[in-house]
C-alpha cells in the first residue's frame, strides 16, 4: 500500500450538495424506498441483519471479520486489547461480543465507527457503557445526537443514548496504532453520509471503507445525511489511488473484496451517474428517468441487494438535481 497524505484537504470545486426537500418525510411519498413486497429498504435490510448467521473470518495478522449482524465488523488485536471497527446491530451485540471475545481473546477497548447508521453503531451503547472509547468523524456525533430522517430508504433513527456517542472525534484525519499495525482514519468529504471514515491499516494492507462500498449490490446514498453520488465516486477514486492489487478491501456489507472489485463498482456508479446526468440535461423528470431504466444492463449483477434499481436511480437523480440547484 502506498503512503497517503495525512493532511486531507477538501478538494476544490467539490460541491457539497444541499439536499432539497425533494421528497416528503416518510416512506409514504410516491412509494420512495418501497419495494415489491411493500417493505421499505430499511425494513428489508433490518430483517436480513437480524436473521443472518454471524460469521467469523480470520483475515490474518490478528485481524478478524464478523459479518451477518448488520454492517461488517472488523477487529484488530494487539498484545492485550481488541480495537473494533463498527459495532453491528443493537439487537445482536451480546452475540457479537461473545464471538469477538472467542476469536480475539482480548477485551475491546476502542471502537471506530465508519459512519452513524444503526447497523454500524448499534453496539455502541453497550460498549460505551463498559467504558470502551468510541472514535468517529465529528459529523457522526452530531447525527447520533438528534433524530434523523432518511426518507428514500424509510429510515428514522438517531438520538442515541449518551453512552453510544463518540468520545473522540476528528475532522479530516486521525492516526492510531494497534500493536504492529498503524491505522489511518481518513475523511474524504461527504460520500455515503457526511461523516464517513475510511481506515487504512498497514503494514497488513487492509482498508475498511464502510458503506462507500457495498459488495456486491447497489449502495444507499444517504442524501438526508449529506451523502452525494459525486462524493461517493470522489472517495472511491482516492481509495483506488491509495491501494494496490494485494490490498484486502473490507466493504460495509458483503465479502472482502479486491481493488479490481472496487474499480468495477466505481465504474458502475460513474456510468449510471453519467446516464442520469444526460437525462436530466435532456429535461427528464425523476419518474421519466426511472421509467427509462438507466441501470438496466447492471441490474443482473448489482440489483439483487436490498436497494432496488428504481430507488438507486432516484437517489442519484436527487443527488445530481441538488448539486445543480445549489450551484445556480
Ligand atoms: Zn450506511
């Protein structure tokens, strides 16, 4: 893995989208976020996170991956402690804690959250009440401290108990050490949310990217939390520039990936974005863009997750419209 700059300056010309009230709060409006069964994206995802078996995978060099109980959870051990990245679903924290202690044989003393979403921070309250230090980008603390509405996917959450909140926050980058491994926490600006952290771990050459990457399905772009399609692509380009063919990439959901997988995903996002951008330029409405099925040739590969192609299209459309409106 190449060394990257600790000083990450917000890129010039990177327009932070002002998300317009394009949809009425709640999943009821024009069925946004509703899929075939009448369930919201979040209902479908939550059922999956509550019912999937919890799987432990060794990544080597004292790193472990726990998957199934929400977002992926990564553990890194040193001589006496375990550092966690993300904390899964609140309903499964006892099961997760047991699996962590069985695999790592060391108590958890620190947890880093990749972003504020419930399937990545659900265990925070339990860990925080045991005195575990919680580390995150500063926007995560702000979002967790008040009620959040994410209408596209039918999520209303936030306002976590005080013990769940980050106790250490940073703005652009934060270096940490855990035994032999150096961790570089980096925020590249709004992408999936406005508080995303990417964690480069070296020398083991692993990067944990949170929900900027879902392997292998369409991602949520959380516009209500400051996320943008252009920010997603921007972050992915910077991650691609900092990794090599040997890097193990831990996505927010799904199996460990290679840099090639990440590039394929980035190219899919960029192509769909361009198609939707062209349709907007041609004066098409959101409904017309959805009806034209701009993701059609990608659906077989990427469309079987909990984000259906129409919701994915609506999120990108709204993200691009927001940028256009904000720059007028
Ligand atoms: Zn997320």
